[in-house]
C-alpha cells in the first residue's frame, strides 16, 4: 500500500473555506493513487480558548480533565474535513485517539505516542476510505484521554508515518516551508530547501514554531523524512532529513528567537559549594526547566550574583519556590520578563572558527547589549532586551548572509 500522511495545522483548517481547500489537497493526493491518512490540528485559536475555559472555572483543574477538554478542538476539525470529503463523494470519517487507538505514556499534557493499533485504519483504507485522525491526542494505560504537548499534531503525524511505513509525510502549514528565520518577523528570510534533523531540532527548540521539537526527535529517531509546505499555495516546500543528504556549505542555517523567557537574578548569594544546587533543587522537583545560567565572579569571595532564565509561564511558581527556600540566602531578587533569547544555529560552526566573535561583534555594532550567553556544539544563544529583538535577529541574519 502506497501511503502518504498529510498533516494540517490550525490555520490550514482555520475556517470553512480553508477546510474546503484542505479537502481539495487531500483529493489531489488520492488522484495520484495514494492511500491517504490525514492528521488534523484544531481550528486555530480553539485550543487556547479551551485552555482558558478550564482556567476560568477552576484554578486547579485536574490534569486528566484538562487533557480531555484540550483534545476537543481536534475532534471538530476532523469531522468537518470528513464531512466535506463526503460531500465531494468520497468515503471518509474521523478517528479520535481512542478510536484508533493511539497509545501514549508519560504525564498528562506532555505524553508521548508509544504505539498505534493499525487494524481499524488499515481496514478502512482497504475499503477505499480516507481516515481523518485527530492529532495531539491519545489514550493512556488507564484508558483516559491524553495530549502530547502544544503543537503536538506534528508529532502525531510523524508517529503515524512511522507505524504505517508511509512513503511520505507532508506537514501543511501557513508558510511555504522552514525559513532561515521566522518570515513573519524577517520578511527577507530565505526558504531552506533541505535541513538536517539536528539543525531543525535546535531551531525549533529555540523558538521556530513551524515544527514541534518532539516531532523532530521522533523523526530523527525513526528516520522519517518530512516535507513542510504551505496549504495556501503550491510552492515547493522544505525537506527535513538526515545530515548526509544536506549540503554543509552554510556556516549558519538560521536564526531562531523566543518571546516567552523570563530572567531571574539573585543578588548577594553566599559563594560556597552547594549553593547553586540548593537553588535549583526545588525547581527541578517541580519540573521547572532552567535554561541559561550565569554566575558572576565574586568580588569579595563571600557573595556572588546568580542569574538564570525560565519560561515566563513558570515565573510565579519559581519566585514562590525561591522565596520559600530555607536552604538559601540572598539580598535581593530581580525579575525581568521583557527579555528574548536569540540563537544562531548551524552544523558549520563546529568546523569554522570565529563564529562567536562575528555574532558578538555584529550585535555590539548595533548597540545590542548581551545579558546572558549559552552555547552548544551547533548553536550560540544570547539573551537580549525584548526591545532589541528585531534589531538583533536582523543584524545576525545579515551577518551570516542569510538574507534573501
Ligand atoms: P501550524 O498551525 O500549521 O502548526 P504553527 O503556527 O505552529 O503552524 O507554525 C507555523 C509558524 O511558524 C509560521 O506562521 C511562522 O510564523 C512560524 N515560524 C517561526 N520560525 C519559523 C521558521 N524558521 N520557518 C518557518 N516558520 C517559522
Ligand atoms: N491544537 C494543538 C495546539 O494548539 C495541537 C496542534 O496544533 O498541533 O497546541
Ligand atoms: Mg504547529
């Protein structure tokens, strides 16, 4: 069976006319003699709306009920797509996570797909049907609905492509592929023809929302090539694939950025072994992810300042944990929510000296102050004031010759 998996994101199913367009795209693949499995997201804005409802009704909605509410958006869009295909004379129906079933493990809201029962879908495909699967959801061993992290329909598509040994996995979205930076902020951003899993994983983890990071981990692990393209036009898209298929002549592949980081500085912390561990232990125990960390050199060998970043959504909880932590002492706590992390990503930096200098020098020339730095083998990230975000991304995009 020649199977293709097509995933449609929120904006691609965001209105009735967009859904009619999605049906046309699906039919075009059917006409090429493919068996088509569709994965759909909720209509854009729906999942946020559902999440807000739970917050309005209770400040501690239980995780299983939260996932049950959050998964509802996908059920509507899937049935609307199937309904439209029926209207066009095609056999089609929706499949919710439990009807496949798609099995997940792990915590609610952050579950991962571990297995899929293929029988129902294969039977339906053999009958000539077009199954429309709800992305983002599954069930766990207690038979309860789970979700797999925001933006998770990408991961649903990759895992379905893996289990059904699909020939192709196409992610339809509202831009024509993966760009050197977010085309909505940087109009000169260039579409990337081919990008390796490693670079895509860094770019998406560092803010390029076009693909959910977990989905790229899944694709890399199972060697699934992903085509990313627009549902709005017919332009060729981007291919996310193995490193050996990708040209390595670029030093830097792209510039990513975030807008949801917060910086916390603890001033006058005791400078002795174990203090950093004492600060971070309760955060770790509460599943709060600490990202960038910098500790100043102590001028009097007694006290120092420690700065770190976390996601803005974790800020209130983090500050509470720090203030209630009896194992640490500090003079002052400074919080800054108006920061952004800007990162350059590229495997070429492993073998090219001077990338760090070029990045810092380009930012300095534009008077962009660097607040915190962190690096890995294929990325360099700096934290800057949010007001400098566009300027910083622009100058780095030019410095590394990524402009269109
Ligand atoms: P979908 O609803 O289809 O899943 P998303 O909103 O999750 O779509 O992701 C698509 C968006 O990702 C684009 O509209 C674009 O603004 C953003 N984006 C951020 N960085 C990049 C990038 N490097 N390349 C392409 N798009 C990007
Ligand atoms: N609807 C879910 C979300 O908004 C999943 C997705 O869009 O991929 O996060
Ligand atoms: Mg998405």
